[in-house]
């Protein structure tokens, strides 16, 4: 999960094989359309052995606002 460095503290959840490259793309305005125009920092990550499991977990975190807020505010 990425957290924006602006005052809104927006979060972004996604999956990738190369985390450093993905964050660099987002911060350079070349990542997902939603992430353009903001600077991001990594606040949470998980590692999964299969793409299927990673996508399943991504979907779960995206839909679970309570969990996202806990992670964003470092309550977890």
C-alpha cells in the first residue's frame, strides 16, 4: 500500500513483481492514472507466491476500508 505525501493522505493498493520500479513509476507520473500528480511512500507490503493469491489479497485490501485506515495510520 502506498500513501500520498500530500495533505489528503490518500492510499493506493496494487500488486507488482518489482516494487522499487513500481514506486518510482508512480512518483514520476508514469504509473496508474490515479497516482499521477502525487508523491508516494510505501507504508505496507505483503509477499505472495502466486499472482492469483496476490490479486485476491489486493482486492480484499482495496475493499476493506477499515483495514486500509488501520494500515495507513499504523494501528496494525
